[in-house]
C-alpha cells in the first residue's frame, strides 16, 4: 500500500502545481500579479497543497525504504488510513477545480499553459477565424477608402461649425482645391456670395438635429468659375446621438442643368410654333373671306369713280374709301404672309440690291431724327425668295426700329454671310448647320425686356399705343422667313437697343430677276370666251363686268361641278377659277378640264390658296395666278398674258 500512497501524492502534487502555474502565468502576463489578490490567494492555496502532498510523498517514500530494509509488512512511519483518506479528498478537489476551469474555458484562453491537443485545435481554429475576420475587415476598409477617394462625387467631411476635415479626390476634381489646401479651412471657402447663406442654413439644420436632406446650389471653383452642384448632407453622431460632424456628398450637375435648359428652350420653341400654327389657321380662314369682300368693295369703288368724274366731291369721298381698301388689303396680305397662306413667286434676290432699294425709300420717309446706314456685303449675296417679301422684312424691321427711338438714333441695315453650327438655342425656328445669307437690322433704341422679346412674333401682340400698331409686323416677318427656310435671332437689351438677324438659305444662282410690271392699257378681248368659276356671287358679277367691258364673252359658274358642266356644254378659251371652293377645288376642276383639252389656258385666283397651288405655298412652275383683291387692270393684263401663253401651262 505504501507504493500506491506514494504514487497518489506525486500525482496530486503535480496536478496542484500545474493549477497554481496556470493561474499565476496569465495573471503575471497581464501585469496583475500584485493587484489581482483573489488570483494570487488561489495560487498560494494550490501551492501550499502541492507542497503538503510533496511532504506526504517523501513520507511515503521513507516508509517504503524502511519496509524494504526490515522486510516487515505494514504501515510505515507517518502513514495512516486517515492520511490516505485526506489525500483522496484533496485529489478530488483538484480534479473538480480543473474541470471547472476547463468548463469555463480558462485553459483555452491566451496565457494558459497546459492545453490538450483537442483544445489546442479549437484554439487554433478560433485564432484562424479571428485573423480571417480581421483581414476581411481591413480589406473592406481599404476598398471603402479607395471607393471614397476615387468617387466622381465630392465627399467632404465637416465639423459642426463648418470646418473641413475630410476631402476626397472627387472634391479636388470638382472644386479644384487639393486636400492639403482644403483641410482645416472653413466650408465658406467654396461658397460665393449666393451660397454663403445657404451653407450657413444647412449647418444650422444639422446642429439642430435634422436628419439627412438634399438641396442644390451654386459654389465656386478655385479658379473662380461657378459650379452647379447637388448636395446630400447627413449628420454624423456619437453613441449618445450628439452631432459630431457632417458628411456632404456633392455632385456636379452643371451639364445636366445645361441640358435641361436646352430642352426647355427647345420645348418653348415647339410650343410657340404650335401656337402660331393654330393662330395662323384661324387668321388664314378669315383672310380668305375678307379678300373676297375687299375685291368687291375695291372694284365697285373703281366703277363708281369711273362714272362720277364730273362730281369732284363724290370722287373725294371715294378716294377715301379706296385708301381704306388699300390699307385693309395691306393688312390682309400681312395676315396671309404670317400664316404662310398666300401664294408667292420666288426669284433670285440680291440682298445688297434689296438693302439699297429699301434705304432709298426710307431715306425720304423715316425722319430727320433717325440716321439710316446701309452696309452691303463685299460680294453679291443672293437668296431665292419673293422680292416684295424681302423688302417687307426690311421695311417692317426698320419702321419698328424707328418707333423704338422717339428721340432719335441710328438704324443699320446690313447684309453678309454667316456660318452656323446647328446648336444655336435662340433661333426661331432652329436651323441645321451650314452657311447662310444674313440680314441685320440694328437700332440704338429703347430695347426690350426678356418677357417682351419672348412674345414679339405672336400675331396681334404689340407694345405700341392703341391705333399705332396692328401687332402683325413681326409676325409677318416671322412667316416670311420661316416660309423661305430661314430663321430669326433677336438680341435686345433695355436702354441699349435691338438687333434682328435674319438667316436665309443662299441661292445657287447669281443675280436677281426683276419683277415684271404692267405698262399701258390692257388689250381687248376680241370676243374670246372666259369661263369664270367663283363661289362668291357678288365677286363673280364684278369679274364678269370687268371682262365684258373689255370685249370678252363670259360664262359663269358658282362651283366646280357646275363649271365642269358648263365647259363640257359650251367650251371656252380660258378657265378663270377660284382656288378654294366647296366640294371641288379649282386645281381639281382644271385637272378635269385638261383631261379633255390638255392645252386649255387656266388662270387661278385666290386670296388664300392654302398650299393648293404648290407644295409649300410657293407657286409651282407653269401655273398662272392672280392674287385677290385685284384691280380691273391687273385682271385684264393677267388674262391676256395667260391666253397669249406668256406663261407656259405645261
């Protein structure tokens, strides 16, 4: 039995010593050997127990030696049953304590010395997981830092009082300041006069505890250029919720705002074009009927004038009527020009010549208080247009310029050539890129406010006093220019003046063809037959009277179907037909007549052809046309020329 006693005490001594060491070493490494009194006392207890069991081991060894020397079996000195029981109890306490430490994981922590292989494997796995998590976190932080630094947006950190404490590469690219220049500077470094108040308000809202919000504002680059930016600001708080900083994300939206402004301008031009087209349709319909009425008034007035030459007072009254008719005719012609409903005859027009002619007219009438200057182009500049309409453009703009200078000033008429890139925003209507002939009419007058300039091409819009303006002058200019495939640019500044720039396609032909004029009395009809088709009965009677007095035989019809029937029954030498009639138009009637007689001369008349004589309101080649209202002389000359084949009918 002494041998078992010796072995048990040795095992218990080693176990208690290991427990004591496993306590002391971690505490010592943690620097708590003097301060952690509970751990130190526990270590001393196990130390004393280990020493006691060491003494018991010595006693058991001595007893074993004595037994061998004396060959006596039995208990040796210092050994007893009570001592063996005590040793068993202390051994059980050590095993229990060791089990508790393993259960609480103490031996698997850093600083533990004796770890079994299974525990070591668990410890290594835990270390590997910890290292992997740490590496992942570090990689995430590095990636996040790279994303922030390389972001196209500016990411800026501010203290609650507005001092810059973070500045990424995007901020440097947008605002031009490097991080070294921006850090520790006030945020007002970026704010111009317009942005300082906005910036101060944002910081106040952040300090007051408001959450994240967005806004737009203008800031300044390092070089002083403005930047339109969209900001998202977010408060940075500590664990208690107190605001310790502000995160600002800024995006340069200058290009987006410019694109939006361009789109808005395009949409405004489109809306204006639609409004003008709608008003034009209305005005064109009114002009059609009005021209018929004017033709009746004008010609009956001429009849009465011819028959009352012996009555001067009647002649004087009729002269006033005729003057009013001429004014109404001019007004209607402007309406039709605006609506693009009139039929025009194009020629090659030299703008230098047009400026010279208008200058000669205005020089005598514009007034002594106005200085009129003509600046022709160095070389002839030809456009394919109606000469009268080119004159009308220059006259209308020059008269408007005169009216804008009641105290005197200067009007400049200029012609030259200009190149456009197709991206101009202030062209009405827009033009593709190319080289164009350009007319400029400038004045040193009162100028216009932007809201006025935006409406000047609207029909019936005028800033002149009642009775002094119809509001059709600039609308007419717009209609002429648009019909010719051109565009208008207007620049005006209050107190400085106004400049109109008219762009027109350059003609491929050189030189201008002068308009033909009627000279002398019209030839007589010599009994030739004219078929008159006119749905306005009163006007048909006037035409019949004019032609009959000139020696023509006249047959009439009030619509296209009746006209075709009269032609088939009686024939004629000339078909004189209105263009717009109910059920069958004049061009359709002419087509049916020419199926039977291809060489039949046809003369169209209209105050509003609505494009029926040409694809774009421009008179097609080979078509004879007279515009309402017309005089008896105009009608007779045109009838004779058409019947004589001065105009080819195809």
